[in-house]
C-alpha cells in the first residue's frame, strides 16, 4: 500500500493539515487521515488536491502547435480556414506517428495536473479513407500511448458519417474519419476490448461527432443504445453550424437536441458556445456536462460560453484541452473566468458572493470532468480512484498562501510549473514536475516530428 503525506490537503469540502492518504494496490484510495506525522516511507508533498480529468482531447492536433498561426489570404480567417490546415496535416500522419504524438500529449497533460483524459478519437483510417487491415489500428495506438504514460483513459471512438448537416458526402480530410453506423459499432466494440487491456480504471464511451457529421437517425440510435457509457458530442461551436442546423431542422442545435433526444447526466456536450438563454437553462436542467475548452475556443475564435447563466441554473461543466495548442489546467480555468470578465466588464464572475474564484472553478471542473469520463474520481475520499495532484509551495505564485488561496494563486498567477506530482489511479507518473518516462517519450516525438515536417 502506497502512502502520501501532505502538509495541506483538500479532502471533501474542507482543507486539512498533516494528511496521510493511503492508496491500495488496485489504485483506489483506501484511507484518509489527518493530524498525523509522516511515516518514513511516505511521499511528502506540500499541497495535495484531487486531480481533474481532461474531458476533451484530439491528441494528434498537439503536433500542429505553431503551424496554423499565420493569417491566410481570407479577410475572415476562422475555424473553417483552420480546419483546412488541420485536414492537410492529418493526411500525412502514419500510425506510428499518431502514437508518438498521443504519448507526448498525454504526458504533458499529466505534467499539467490532469490525471485522466477522454480522447475524442475520430481519426480512424488511411488517407483517402481506406480502412487499415485492423479496423481499430489507430484506436490501438491511442490505447498504447495511454498505457505508456499511465494516464487514466476514457476512449471515445467518434462516429462521423456525413460532410454537413444537410447530409452531403464526406470529402477530403474527412475521409479518414468516415464510417456507416454498422462499421462504427464494430469500432466501438474494438475500443471496449482495448480498454480491457489497460488498467482497470480505463473506460470507453460513444461519441457522435456533431449534428454536422451525424444524421438524426444515427444520433437517436446511438443515444438509445449507449447503456451506462459516457456519451459525448460537439455542439453549437460555430455560427455556421447554427445556420446549417436552422436550415436543415428548423431549430438551433441545442434547441433541437433537447427537443428530440433524451439528454441526461451521462452526456457531455462540447463547446456549447452559441446558445440562447433558454437553451443555456435547458442544458443545465438536463444534467449534461458542458465540456468547455477555453484555450482552444479562444485560439479558434469560437466565442464565449454563457457561464454565469449556466451555473445560476445549476449547470455542470468540465474542461478539456481539445486541440492541445497549450496543455494547462490552470490556463483553461483562467481563460474561462477571464473570458466572462472581458465580456461583462466585471471581476469574479463565476463565483458566488464570498466564494473563492479558484475554488469555485476547480470544484466544478473536478465534478464535471469525473462525470463526463464515467470515472469514480474528483475527491480525496476512500473508494475513489487515486487521481491526485500535488503543488509545490516554493513556486512564487503559491508562496505564503493557504487554503482556497492555493487555488487562486495557482489558477490565476501560476501554471504547470507549480505541479510537483501526479498520480493517475495510484500510478505515480509525475515526480518533481517531470513525467517518469519524459526522456523516452520526448525523444520519440522529436524523431517523429522531424519526419513529419520533412513531408509537410
């Protein structure tokens, strides 16, 4: 049984001093006690927190960082022009390169403080859409990268069947994503087998990509047959998507979804950027988690989520690194709050009266992320997976702080360098700020990128 001694720890709703957390061999927390002295074999840390889950990632896009920041010839450079760059980039990637990129991204997630990730995996086939001999070849690469890094994985194979809300056929880079419903279900079954080969905390779910990419009949079929699995999809990210959905269905995306499908607490709806007040309140009432990716949404110029209204209506959210342009727990939550402040020209928008902004953001993201991944985590309590992150008080952003101000300091004045240790279901993968396999993973990624850039 592994043990951690923390000078301060957030256990449940309260901060405690001199806390010992015991982790059983199965990766779950066995016991939590406070007011004790450290043992000789304890790992000692300054501040111990439940570690959040990254609820939305496309790991292959990590390798695009720096490749899409030059303005194109269009007056209106946008998500849609960025998407064309992304399609050209993914079209040259081999399975080995996809695995190497995924391993680097998963490693960086852990070094940032994430203990687990939901990989929204839509890259399935060879360029031009020819399936690999093993239909699940690229899913297996994601699982292998997760196994190497030790991150907790919820693998979400993505259904992508059409090129737009109007049902037009797939074309160009989308051909690597495409499946009909029967072939997609085979992929989902293979993903479940891959998860079974990983540690016991690994899981799978279903992920219709969006109303752009999946027709109403396929979406309803998947929603009715999901069982207890997590169910994720993009929605209402872009204004063009609103226009297409209004033309095809006579309703806005979130409006149509809530009126036509039984959305509940197992759903995670990604972005939800463009909603009317009634949609925002209806989504909150459904129990679905809003999967927010503030750094990517800012990078792509998507827009600003209506966070204050959503939380006032009882909504749940989590955070994701999405395009992985920058992998950072602190940066995602900071960007979320700052976007609200810039829009409303106010301070401390998402916290209630007297609440710490950092604590409110962190607690909400913990609960929403765990729910979105179908993961028993998000709290330092017996029976939970030991998803834990430790902060180093010697960092300038945290020196002299205590209790909720640890979180205020980390999220608003700190970054990844404040993270000293991370455990994913008890696996101690980050020590003294570095992933235990950083050198090998980084060397392979460097070799991979030299080959990719030579072909780009």
